[in-house]
C-alpha cells in the first residue's frame, strides 16, 4: 500500500480511495493504516443484492 500511495502522490494526487464490502475484513486493515470511512453503496434490487460496499479515503 505504501508503494502505491507514494506512486499516486508522485503523480500529483492529494488523496487515495479504496473500497471493500462490509462483510470483508479489509476495512479493518485500511483503518489501521490511516484510511477513514467516507461513504457506501447499497445495491438492494431483488436478485442483485450484495453486501454494502464501503469507501475509505486517505490524504497523502
């Protein structure tokens, strides 16, 4: 992640964003390395339901 964040900063980006589903453990990893919750997407159409997708952001 640090390598990717450095690459994005070198390209002039001020922040990076990642996403994971709420039923996955990646959200805990992202928070530990400085990412903050910033939104979610709910797909609740019958037959297309999925766990909520959460977005996390970090200033770099």
